[in-house]
């Protein structure tokens, strides 16, 4: 029950304040925002989300990137990477592949193709 509450509080914080958009976000900063110690935050993330701090942050960054790719097709993928909190293209592509099982460019292509299909004739 406590795990669920911590998870909901953390999700709420991440959605409302989007601290993951800061490309140099550290666990210490997130712990302060959450009102706990580094150690306790690490435990909360591991137990409530089943992943590491960086994986949690990168999952939110990838979701942000997907939304930007869909909304702003004119953005370069590098701009998408920076706007979603990544500090370089390599970590962006690696995280994207880890969580989406495809590259950002193939995600963009698929989205653009599905948009074309949905256009009325």
C-alpha cells in the first residue's frame, strides 16, 4: 500500500513538474523535490517502479520525445532529444531503443506513414 502511494506521488511529481526535462537532473535534486533522502528515493524507485533512477527518468524523457515527434514533425531529432531532456543524441537513441524497441527515426517514419494513411482522399 505504501509502495503504491509513493509510486503515485512520484508519478504526479514527474507529470506535474517535469523535472526530467533538465538534462543534468541528479537523484539529489529529485529527492529534494520529493522531500526525501537520496537513499530513500532510490529505494522508492527500485521497489515501486522496478528500475533505476536513470531508467525512470529516461522513460519519461522518451515519452516526452514521442509526443514532440508527433506534434512537431519539423523538429530535428537532435532538437527533440534536447527538448525532452537528453544531453546528447547517443543517449537519446539508446534510451529510445531500450524502451520503444525502435529508433526515434523509425518511430517518426511510422507516425508519418500512419498520418498519410489517415488523410481523406
